[in-house]
C-alpha cells in the first residue's frame, strides 16, 4: 500500500500545506534542503529529511515513489522545481502537484508530468478581486478554466423567499449546489428551500455564467 503525502519545500506555501495536512491527521514526509526549515517542522510531521530534491539518488533512497501524492513547493528556484518534477514523474509518482512561479513555468510543468499546477498568489489575487466586486460574494474559485464555484449571500429583502425564486438557473444557468446555514453545510438544497438571513449559497456554473451573475450582483 502506498503512503500518502510528501511535501518538498517548507517555505510559506509548502509550510501551510504541511500544517493543514497534519491538522487533518495525515501522515507527511517533509523534505527541504534547509535544515532550519526541517528543524521547525520536525516535531509535527511523521518524518522529515534535509535533502536536495534534485538528487535522483536521494529521492529513490527516501522511497518517494512509494507515496501517492507529492507536492513540490520549491519557490523561486524554477530550475530545481522543474528537475524535481521531472524526476518524480520518471519515478512513477501517481499524483504530482507543483507550485508555479509564472505561466512559462506552468507550461513546462504540465509537459513534464505535473498533474496539478498551482498558482497560489495569482489565485488569492483572483479571489480577493471577486470578493471586492460585491459585499454578497464571499468566495470564488475556478475549478477548471470553464467551471467556477462561488459562495454568495443574498440581499436581506430576498431572505424569506425560496432558492427557486432567485431564478439563478433560468437567468444565469447556475445551480445552487449547497447551502451553509449557521456554519453547517447541506448539499443539493431543493428549489423550495426558504433562504434564511445569513445563509451562504454555494453556486456552480460555467465561468462565463458565474461572471454574469457576479456582474448582476455588483
Ligand atoms: P515560498 O514563496 O512558498 O515561501 P520559498 O522559495 O521561500 O517559497 O521556499 C521554498 C522552500 O523550498 C525553501 O524552504 C527551500 O529551502 C526549499 N527548496 C528549494 N530548493 C530545494 C531543493 N532543491 N530541494 C529541497 N528543498 C528545496
């Protein structure tokens, strides 16, 4: 059986991913070439190693190919990030996620076998911009280029009406896939569900349609 997670690079991004995985009870092997970083995480992770991830021999010795998910969170050193991703791909790691610095880096990563290319700064910028568009937009994420999900509240005068009455499906081809009420989510709400004050609706749709809905809310 494969072990779950390896995080390579414990900078701000890799460090946060590692902390969250641990918080959720996952086993994590952490690798960083900087021993101060490893020291800071040593007590929290399942195992940690000071190593250079661009060294194929080291990756093999650590048995990185026996893990299911490897997250490459090497920051500014693009060459190291690319070489590490290539080695992981050649070693047959099934799921490789890599933080990209820019679009060119992202294109190379996709070509050499990254399953998921992450742009944390860009994505945060996008989320903030959507959040600022309207006080009703709580959160926004593009699931793929074509599909987006948005968390929104409704104006107070629409509370007491039903989800169906918002006509999101007819007007914007968007579906309310879940509702968060008093901190608890329930999925697939019926159209007859009455919206209460403070409800957060989770809306799914094509990115262009979610954009139209956003424009209408701005
Ligand atoms: P962030 O912007 O996420 O903070 P950083 O560039 O500050 O990114 O951190 C990246 C981390 O990756 C650093 O802790 C660095 O020591 C580590 N790192 C960089 N290159 C390698 C490598 N070849 N092998 C292992 N760790 C590396």
